[in-house]
């Protein structure tokens, strides 16, 4: 049986002594900085690959981004809610259609915009740690 991407990245984390949190957290300052830096590096690589019309490097950058994202789920203790939270965001995204049932797109880049029936995904249902009152 093939391991999931999260399982494979967890194996990497455990092998190299990177955090795999069992409780949800935003992590230490060092972990936060590492995650942002890694994502930015991989995003820069994707941008360069696309600018060069390089399919091999584009694929490599996309996989590296997914690997780093899965690592972030592990570092922040959110691996257990990844699939359900993704499904909630997907439901929300599918609610963006216009009143006529057709996509609404932004001029220029074609981004799909929010229609009249759009609802925001409820991420709170997946958070197990309660925030401290200010």
C-alpha cells in the first residue's frame, strides 16, 4: 500500500528531527520562520520555472511546495484535520457560481470571484485549541 504524502513527509520529519506536533499550534518563532522561508523559496522556484517555460522544474517546484505544505501541517499539528478542512474549503469554493450558475471571472487574470451564494468556509470547526481571551 502506498503511503500518503503526509505519511511520507512525516517519515522525513522523524528522520531529520523536524517537529511533528500532536497538538494544534502555530509553533515556535523558529518554526514559523522556517515554514515561511521554505514556502517562499519553493514559490520563487515555481515562478522562475514558469518564466522559463520549464515543465520539469515546474513539476519539481509544485511537488516541493506540496512537500513543504504537508510539513507545515505536521509542524503545526493540523495533519489530522487536513482532509476535512480541504473538503470544507472545496465546498465553499463551489459556492462561488453566479446567480446564473456560471463562473464570475476577474478581468485580466481570470480569477474566479465570489457569487451571490458564496459562503465562507468554517475553519473553526477543525480547531481543537481554544484561544486565550485578550
